[in-house]
């Protein structure tokens, strides 16, 4: 019984290493398949046609004259030494550039999701307490709006409302909290609706379960029983919704960063994509893969812990 | 009911406290003295003026300077240099102004400037566009010899080009000579500046340049009161800015030109008669109306320059139709002309970085349809790549055609057969001779006369059709209400940028 977990751990480790290698290879190949040559683009930005000699020198300096597999090996070797290479555009270490921006994007993406889960859950409970009340109508409206209104339009609307009309925040030159408040609100607005409706649906299902009937038989009111005994089901259901919402958080963060002018990853990545800044794009893709993978793993672990039944069945 | 009230109250209390907390933080920060905030849609890609267009950006940001510059009237005037004299066909002596220092306190000497500019020439191909590779040799503390690869009578103008911004490589980053010096730089996002204490008349304000990727975001930030200077506001946002007495919007003419570049390598557009017909059909006044600003222009240069021609020929659609008839393009049953079974259909490209160009597309499509030319409008994110590929019929293009105040820049780069940006693929002996003559012309009146001939030849053959000299819009807070914009986007942060 002692050897099995070790063997499983070893297998998991090997699977992790293989997964990481695949992620790195996919990020590298995807970026290198983008049309457009970074050297040409860079020379074109100088407003004159670069001669072949200049292009060759630049290509050699950047290591782009090496075979592709050798460039991949160099890149992996650099990463193992925590060296992600240098940005083609700024000539600064990519890791330092990303590290300076990551906290903004991380705070906006995760803050927006957290706010969305919190308000969505509260709204879902309120909707369930009064099925035809304002909360229920509002949550339905949020879901429809999130599917039909472009995120950049909502971002502009939030900017106008909270910064121009109400003057609650100064998104450009205020404190760090002010600078991320607007973008977090945008991400949260789009995330709230789905969590509210899933919470509502889960609570409706809970009300027909035998253990809920038992709680009622013990003398609890319907609302108290939902609060006391529906929480576990709601967490499990919302954890399932959180996985696809992670993808939205990446896109929503990018849009809101651009609209609010936050110095996060998004603007930097847009520039990097335009100039085919390979080192930046590769590392960004790896960071996104790793973040999504880690978050997915944490959510799965949370669900298993709260509701181990699927694991047992497997 | 009690539970519902608790839930509602919790929701309301959370939202209120969240916003109240933010508002409190906002007020506390407002109380502090803040720098002048400049919002714009571009920022330097890096601090190394030898790389790409960073030299232009650093001059525009008020950080770097050239030996010579262009003043608000379009004249080339001394900046770090005091004079330049020609010693021979390809040799010049340049004398530096005494008493100038870099922002780290190092004196500006001929050896420092020579080293800086030699590095620019070595690393940036843009520096070799006008007169080839330049050599800079220090003679004494304030004098250096400049050797050009091709003869030029206008070295001052060449040295005013953005590739020749001066920077000294210091141990803690580059040092410049402009009115402001760099405090911190977030690539692609923000640039914090403080007054350069070694500049002639140091400003009393720090400056922060914030980049917005979207013009509408810039307009909203300006409207919210956070921005002191919002550069190049979108036309559609102007009403919003002007409605507020606390802010003003100033509109100013720029030296950019909106141009249509015709690909003469295409069979249809290789015929000069077709190109001229297109040129004669365009109603520039209607374009100005569509983009809500600017002046119709049939010249390669803006009218603020002495070589810019202000005259605009009237639209002549009947004449254009006759030219197309003569070229063998006859009206088809659907109104589109055909020749040997081929429809007269062309692609018209624009790029989103200049929104005005996209606005112009449907106007031009409708105008060309009137003489039987079918137009398919398209957009590209990579205008330069498309231009170089030659995979277009007509490309709308925004260009500062005299960035150093001299007419030689544009024809040498865009119209000469060997021009680095000869996107039209046009080869014309007469134009090449005019470009060569302009390179060698010494007297200002002679240069103006040749520039006019270049304009006339361009109008005649129409490989490039000038359309509009645009106007741009700058939003100003009360602190900067007296700021006067000039110099397009080349000189935004200047030494006179100060608040009362």
C-alpha cells in the first residue's frame, strides 16, 4: 500500500514534465508559425528599406539565423537558468518586463473573477429567495448582456460612468487600487451573470433533494435551509463554471487594460505581436498555459475535496 | 424576508464601501501636487535613440535634441549646434553651442556628439536615407567635421532628421540634452520625466507621459480631468471635450499629408491616363467634410512650407471619363467600365492606426464609382508590410512629407526610382532628374522652384495623389490652457511646457 502512492507520484511527476515540455514546444512553434519576419518589421519601422547586409547582421545578432531546433534548445536552456531572453523591441530582459506587468493583469483577472463569484453567488441566492424579484431579473439581464454586448463597449461605459460622470476613481493616475478598480468591475460584470444563474439553478435542484426535505422537517425555514445546506452544492457547481470563466478572464483583462490604459500585460503583448517579438510572445503563452493549468488543477482539487463522489466512481 | 433583507443589505453595503473606499483614496491622492500628465496614443519603444524610430519619440517627448531642429514656422534652426558651414562637396564643419550639458552633467563636446551620432549611423538605416553614411570627426571641443557619402547643400536639414538625436551612453542609462530627463520608463506604457537641471531654462514641473492604445480611452481620460494634455483626440470625441468649460480643445494644422499611393505595377494603374482620371475625379472638399477637419491639398507638402502649393484643381469628372474612354475603358451595363472583358475594379486599402483614412474609404469609393470604377475597400494592420509587398492597387497613407523642413525627404524616399519607400513602383526619368537636382540645389529659391516642378510632375503622372492636409486636435486642461500645439507629433513636450 505504501509503494502505490510513490509510483503514482512518480508517474504524475513525469506526466507534469511531459506536459511542461509540450507546453513549451507548443508555445515556441505557435509563435514561430506567425506570418511576418521580426527583422523585416524592425527594419520597416525605421522607415527605410534595410539592405540585405543590415538584415543579416540583425538576424545573426538575434540568433534567428540558427536552425529552428537549435533556437528551441537555446530557449529551453535559457529558461532553465531563469533567462527568458531579451525583448527584440526594448532589448530588456523579457522576464523582468513581464514581471513588472504581471501583478496588474493578475490582480485584474483574479480580482474580477473573485468579485464575479462573490456577487454572482449572492445574486443567485437572492434570485432563489424571490424567483420573480429584481435580483432574478437582474441576473438574467447580466447573462444576456454578457453574451450580446461587446466587452470593449461595456469597458467604455464603465470608464465613462465611474471616472467621468461619478468621478469615483481616477483610473489613469490614481492609486493602484483606483487604477485596477474599473477593469476589475468590467471583468466582474461579465462573470457575475453565469455564477448567479448557476447558483440559482443549483439551489432549485437542492430544494428537491431528500436531505433538504429532512432539514425542513427539522424545522428550518426554506431560506435558512438553503443557506445552511446548499452551500456545498453551490461551491461545487460554481467551481465547474470557474474553469471556462478563466478563459474569459484572460480576454476580459486584455480588453479592460487597453481601455483603461493599465500598464498590464495586454498592451505589451499587442505590441509584441505586432513586432513579432518572439521571446515575449513565447513566454507569455507559457505563462497563460501555466496559469490556466494551475488554476484548473486547484479547482479540480477543490471539487474533489468538497465532493469526492466523482473520484470514487472513477 | 429577514434573510432576503440581510442579503440585500450585504450586497448594497459591500458595493457602497468598495466605491467609498476608492473615492477616499482618490481624494487623498488628488490633494498631492501632481506632474503634468500628457496622454497620447504612442510612446517610445525604448530609450535608445539609435533604434528604430525611438529618436523621433524621444525628441517628441522633450527628452532628446538634435544638432538642428525645425521651428514652428518650418524653418531649420540651431539646437545643440550653433552653425554649420560647407568646406567642400562632401565636407562640413559643425560648431556646437558652448555651455551645453547632458542631463547627467557631462559637457556636450564634439567628441561626445561625434560618438553618439556615429553610433546612430551605424545602427539605424534611417540615418543613411538622405545623404548616405555620414562620418563625424571631432576637431576640437566644440567643432567637428561631417563627411557625407553624397553631396548635400542642406546638411542642417539632414541633421534635423529624427535619426540624429543625440544621446550619451551613461552608466545608469542614456543621458540626453532636452528640457526633461527620464525618471522611470515602463516600456510601451508610461514615461516619467523631471526637469533637466542642465537645460537652459529648466521647467518647474515634472511630466508623465501616459500611452493610450485607443483614442476613445484617451478622450474619456481627458474628460475625467486626469489628463492635462490629450494629444490627437478623435474627431468624434470633440463635442464631449468642448462642452466642458474646464477644458479646451485646440485644433491645429499639421505637416502630415494624407496621400493615395497608386501601384503602377498593376496593369490597370500602369496607364498614366487611368491614374490621372482617378486624380481628376477626387473631390477633396468632400473628404475634408467626411473627416471633419483639414484642408484640401493637391501638393506633396503642407501649405505651411514655402514649397507647399496651396492651389487645388477643381474636380473634373467629365475630363476623367474622357481619359478613361481614350484608354479603352468603356462603360459596361452595370455602370462599371470594362476593357477586353476585364472590369475596371480596384482595391483601396487603409490602416486603422490612422482612423481618418478609414473614414475616407467610402467617400473615395463613391466618387470613383461615378466614373465607372468599382472599388473594394480593405483594411490592414501592417500597412508598411503591405506597401512593400506591392499587393495593393491604391493604398491610403499618412506621411509627414518634410520632417526636417526640407522638401528633399519625400521625393527621395517615395518618388525616386531607387527610393527606399517607392511603394508605387514608379520609375520615371524626369522625376529622377528632378530629385537629383533637388539634392544638389543650394539656394532656397532654387529648392522651392524644383519642389514645385516635382509637385507638377507628380500631379501629371499621379503615382501618388495628395488628398488632404489634416488638422489634429489637442485637449488641454486649465493648467495648460496657454499651450500652443505645433510641429505635428514631432514636438509635443517642449521646454515651454509649463503650468502657472
